[in-house]
């Protein structure tokens, strides 16, 4: 019986996300939008350079989410003390991100009426 080959030492597979894909992201420390791979798992939204990266560039705690709103082609996440804007390639993708983010915040923290859709 064959055994699975373990990954090389010092590496580990990236956690699987509930939803992921490329977005153009701008946060409070960003001068302009930058193209990143985003992955949502539970109440964590992680941003990577590309889909093969294991260590995120940044992780947002959606437990601090106060509001989610669409502004044209962008989805704005209002966090405690900051706003993060994500642009997607289509309106449908934007709505998928919005739906998954709102679902995870409601499931992860119980129904929080303070987070408007």
C-alpha cells in the first residue's frame, strides 16, 4: 500500500477557503488598488500575492465588520476604524463575495442585527 508523500519540510498547504478569487483591493495603508488573491474562511478574509502563496499578506477579522456596501464596481467593507475596498471583475462576483461575507459574519457571530446587508 502506497503512502502519501509528505510535503517538503518547512512548507504546509494553505488552508482551504469557503470562497476565493482575484480582487483589486485597497485599504487604509494602500495608495492605490492592487491585484491580490483573496480567500474567505470563517471570520477571516486573507489576501495573498497569488493562489499558490501559503502566507497571507494581510488578514482581516470580519468579527469587526460594521457594514458592507456596494459602491458602483466596488464592495466596501466598513471595519472598526478602517474601510477596505474590493473591486471584482463582474457584478455577479461582487454579489458572491458580499453574500459569503455576510453569511460568514452571521454564522460566525450568531445573527448580528448591527451588520446591514
